[in-house]
C-alpha cells in the first residue's frame, strides 16, 4: 500500500463513527461514474423539508438506539 493510503487509514481511525460514515458515503459516491441531473438539489430540498418538519413538531424523531431495537424485533 502507498504511504498516502496508510496515512488516510490512520486518520480515519481518529474520526467519530458519524464522521467515518460520511467518509464511507463520500468514497462510495466517488465511485459512481454518472450522476443524474438535479439529484443533489432534490436531496437538499428533501433534507430541508424534513428538517422543517422536525423543527415545527409536525414529526417526531427517534433515537438510533430505538431504530436498532425495532430492526432487531
């Protein structure tokens, strides 16, 4: 492996789990060769809509632990 690769791996170990998840997302996204026009804008609009719903109280969020518990059944 290259020195740059080893340095990246060492740096990743210092990140929080949320930061590592974002790095993984960015790496996977970088492998995609073509992106549909407007995808980023659509995701941004959806994220803003959901944020506004949470802030207004129209919907209630749940914890990650609760999500894991529901999945485990």
